[in-house]
C-alpha cells in the first residue's frame, strides 16, 4: 500500500482503488432556495450515510464521490468558484458529437459489493426526497480483468504512485480549491453486433492495442490515428499529460444495452477537453476516433469534486 491508498468509508476519495461495483446517479435540484439548501446539507453530510452503510463490511471499501456542477456550486457557495468549472461543452465533429447533458450533481458510488452500492443510493435518494429529480442512473460492474465490453483492457495508462495526486488533485494553482478534482463523465452505448463483425486485427488497429495481452501497437501509416493515440495528450515539447480514469462497463442484455461509463478525473480540466476534441473532431479534423463508429456518447457532464473538508464545509 502507498501513502495515497485510502481507508474504507471515505467520501471524496478521488484516488481510491478501482472497485468491483459502482452506481452513477445524475440528478437536478428542483424547487426554491429552501430546497437547494436542503440538498446542500444532505450532500455536505454524505459521510454520515456512507458510514451508516459501510460499517457492515469495511472490506467492501464503500465510498462516494460527489460531483457538483457549475450552477449548483454557485448556489451552494456564492462567490468565486473553482477556476476551470463550467458546464459540459458539446464537441461537434464531422460525423460524431459529444453531447452535453449537464446536471447539477453526479454521485459516483463505489464498493466491492453491489448490495452496498444499492443501499447507499437508496438512503441518499430518501434523504434528498422531492428536492431532486433523477436524470440518469447506471449500475456498473468490473468486467473480468478490467476489460470493457468490447473485450479490451480499460485504463491501462492510468497514473500510479506519486504521479496520482499530481495528475488528479488540484494544487497550488488554485489554492482555495486544492485537494479537489475536475470530473468529466459520459455514457457510451456500444453497437456490439457491428463491433463483433470486425476481425481482431481490425479491432486492434482501432484501439491501438493488442486484444489478448494489452500491448501497444504502432498506428498504421496513412490510416486514421488509433483511439490510444488520439486519447494521449502531448505538448509540442513532448510533455505528456495524463488523467485518472475510473471507467466502468454496464449493460442489460435483455434490452440489448451494452456500454461504458467514462469517468475522467484531472487537476486540469483542459486535458480531458483536449482529449475529447481530438477524438470527436479528429487529427487532422475529419479523421475522428474510429471507436466512435461503434460507441455513441449519449450523456456528457462536467463537475467539481471538492475535497472532503470543502464538501463538509458547505453544510449549513
């Protein structure tokens, strides 16, 4: 274990290890200023709900990230906000669009037991009551050896060790919000029938990795860049900028629904936004990420994940 590993039952644990199960709950606040204040107080005290569920099995590592959209943040804490926080900006390419479906709050519930994710969500919605309306709800799971439903390992290039906090947590560049993080989420739906019609070689060219062992492969000259290359952000001087991913597969085979919930966390929101522009617009423009021919983005939101101390301080 490193000094950055977190203990169980900890809200706002951005650097927490990958979990076996997750729930992504996206809600909007409805009602007047009093309703907003009630929601703010529930959010600020979410640690109590986490402890109420998590004590039943500490080894399940129950935690929850609360992401707050720009509109809700202005209502919760009027005044200067996180420097880069703004609503999700739609990215329109020649063929594909990263749609914007911004909401007020995003709860990322994580645990190694599905029932504990369920129970925390149930209690959270009970506490929020009629002051919120649910816009989207996804129950996700870890799939075999951290693969997505397309069959490839997901999150291979995530930073580890001492690099983790540098990549994911805001520091001295915005001292009033240090320890927090910017969160971008998108729900992608996959056309698995079309994907499975490709050969393994074709799939590997699109992804930029070998399917069996996850080893990187070079892009083919004269062909669109691979997903791996387009999702890698490098400055002109060769400096590479990472993000922390906590993507999770989800699906309902009975409804032919198969997808990936993209979760990107970064101290610098522009890194994720540059990545999305490269994917959807293309490099050069028009040469989009070919993965998007099989995976459609149906949601998109940007949130600020305050530190635990900052979150608790919001309470009235």
